[in-house]
């Protein structure tokens, strides 16, 4: 996934000290390097780990809790009440372990989260050896984590102090949305993010209702409103961006704002189809996100790639748009760029972090293999991911988690599910 989109047949990657040291044919690599450990083999495809640019990891415990509903009803009548009843540091830690396990086993090596109890998510991610950008949630109304905007921002500031500079965890700030955060709140978020030099992520124009509501409040569409208060920048990641007009797309492009496209969640909630082809044509960096498992209902970038490629072809009546190379770029190199980590992640190149996955091609649905990009995007499944390495450390080998106890994680999830369902309080 370098600039030339090279494919190295019969290739190998040398990893040293958590970094990619060399990429070449296996013959050349083994002439120059030796190691007691080798991963892969015949019939394996080696590629950079997938990057999930938008999710709510701990909401995996709400998977299937409330389906087939509009976003506003889903949030206000089901998800927020469940969170008010159950959220705690322990809940988020246990749920984040399950989410990380699911993501790792589908080849995701980095995720960008928007939630609460960031220290719990960080601890769970570190335990399993997963890379994460964790956004401390900010919202204008009280939750179990804070009562005021001052408290939310104080929590975010302390979280940044605790984790900035960590090898796997990158702190950021995550105001929920324009409709849940007023002007003063967003201005204070921007000031804090700029002062601390961290990424900001926010939901933008996810539904037609949101656009109507912001027009009613401010007389501007959401992106225009964010521009008017100086919120747009190249350190902003906007999730969803379904209901944009051409002027808003131009604003995102001019300000360098990246977009996380969460097509399966948008389809399931009937939020609409984001104008991805227009955004790409305008020069907007578009990456992929799963959203939370409560609205998707899985954490699988492979399925996001396939769905995005197919739906946008149908929407544009053009089979050439969002081709397989574009879809895979959205899941790898462009995802890294959207998170401000393009110099470290997203491609297998010397000097980048060794976040690498292998895909077992020895299956009927992956045979024969003509175009590897098409094979990955249109035919591969999460169950084909065989090995996962992050920062040069194997975390999944032969589909088995080696950094934690998968059985215990699943058992803890079953125990929590009784409380979520209200059967064991």
C-alpha cells in the first residue's frame, strides 16, 4: 500500500524493534536477515493492518439491544438510558476487551474511539497490545462521567496528560456533535485541542434531522456553522458526513478536514448515503469506520470496504467509482492519514511501525486469485485473517489471541449481557 501500490510476489518483511526494516522478495530478505521467529508461509497475503477511524468500542455490549430504529429514537429511548444505568469504569474496560478482540480478529490494528472512561479503554487496549486513538467524550448535558462542560474538559486534559507519548495509546478529544455541544463548548474544545496538539473528532451531518436542527438554531448548515466558529482544521476528523452540500464539501477540502465514512451503520439506521465520490473528487481524505457495534452490528472493516465499494457504484450508476484499490486505501493508508499517523502507519514500508496482518488465501472463496485488490475487497472475510502483529509484537497467531484469554473475555461479556437486559441487577 505504498504510493505505487506495489505488490511483491514471494515477498517477505523484516521487522526489528517494532519497526519495518525491509520489504523485498523472500530470497533477498533471508540473505540479509535472520530470525528465530517467522510468520506466514505459502498462500498467505501480507498487508498493513486495517484502521478503524470511528467507533464506540465499549458499545459492543449493546450489540442487538435496539435495532431497526431511527437514530434519534435509538439514541434517546434506548442507548442513552442503558448507558445512564450501566456505564462505569469496569463496564467500559470489560466491553473494550471484547471490542478489541473482535477488531483484532478481523485485522484491525488501530481504532479511533469516541466514548467515556478513556483510562479503561486505554488499559484494555494496552493489555491486548492494540493501537488506539481514544477520544474523551464531551457533551452539554450530565452523564455518569461529568456534570458540567468544565468537568468534561478537565477529564480530557487529565487524560491527555496520562497518555500522551505512549507507544500505543494516543489521546484526543471527542465532542459528540453540533446538536449536543453548543458554540461555547465547541470553542473551548478547539482551544484545548490546539493547546495540547491533539486530534478532535466529532459526528457531523449524520442525519437529515441534524441538518434541519442546526439550520433552525444557527441559520447555517453544520459544516458552514463549524467554519463560522473556526472549528474546521486539518486536525479534525468528521464522522459520517452524510448530508453535505457542495459548498460544505469544498469547505472540508479547503480546511483539510478528514472524513470517517461509516456506511453500514448509516444504511442500517437509514441515515442516508454519504457523497463519497464527490468528497474524493474534491480532495477530501475519506477513510472507513465501523461506528459502534450497537448500530452496525459488527466491528469489521473488510465488510465496510465491500459495502462502500458496491453501494457507491450503485448510487453513482458507475461501476468504476470506489474501485477496489480506493476501498483498500480508505482502510489503510488514508485511514492513517485521517488520524494524523500517515508517517507511521498504513503501509508496509521501511521506517514505519510494524502493524502487519496476514490473510490466508487457501480457501474456496479466495480461489483463484487474479487481482489481489479485488480479492481482498470483494471476497475476503474477517475469518480469513490469520495473524496480526502490532508494533512488531504478534497479538494473533493462527487466529488465536496470544495477549489475553479469549474465553474469559467472552464469559465476562455473557455475564454483563444479563445486566444489560435487566435480568441480573
